[in-house]
């Protein structure tokens, strides 16, 4: 039986890189379910992730037909690890405060396994005190981070804030799964 993980996708331009991450994870033998925010779907369509995983994409809190107990409960119980890539400044703030106003943020509060965030935002946002405060709080809460990296950003400037590459995120996911042992 393959190991099950969740990939959360939030509304940032780096969401296009998450498709490569999901493909790599599926090819490595992991069972991957993707959870997308409404804004994420403005950058990459759910059909992309359906094709890559062979599974439906979860995006609504109330999907009774597929999840009688609620997707935030059922998906959380099936998965061993939750990775959010990209993790936008908005999502980091919601997570640090424990807000739950969509499926992904509600799922995060229901999830009991390891959590990995791959932040992505422009360099000015990444260096803001509020964002760094949220990152510190999340680290204190046990969230692991991969990146952000320095490089070319969609704002057409170089700086720190670019989402880590798919291979680096995949390696961090596999390392976390190894650290918790076999299912």
C-alpha cells in the first residue's frame, strides 16, 4: 500500500511549479491528493492535478457526496503528511493565527501529522516583519519549511521569496516521511 500525502495549493504564481512536484511525487509511488484554494485555481486548473494524480481535486468544505464526515476530517485521517506549496503570505498568516475559512485552512487544523510549507512571495513581502513573525510562530508550532529560494521572481526582480524547486520540496517530503517511519 502506498503512502498517502496531501498537497495544498494556494493562490500564487508559483502554483505552476506545484504541478511538477505532484508529478514527481506520484512517479515516486506516493498517493497524492491535491487540495486547492479558490485563488489557486486562477493560476492552475484542477484538471491539471486530476490528470497528474488520477484523483479528484478537493476544494470545497462541503463535499458531502465524496466525504460524509467532511473532507477536512476524512482527508486528514488518510494522509501521513501535508505539504502546502506554494504557501503564500496570506496562507502563512491564516495558519499562524489558526483561521479556518476554506478547505485547506480547515484541513490544516484537523491534520495531526507532519506539515511542510514551501513559501512563495515577492522579496518585499518575504522580509516584512509580519510575515517573519508568522513564520516564527509556525516553526514554534512544529511546521517545517523548505525555502524560499533566491532567484528571479514574477515581479521581474531578483530576491529571496521564490518557491523552492520541485526536486527540493520532494526531497524534504521524502525525508519527513522517512523520519516518521513506515505506515
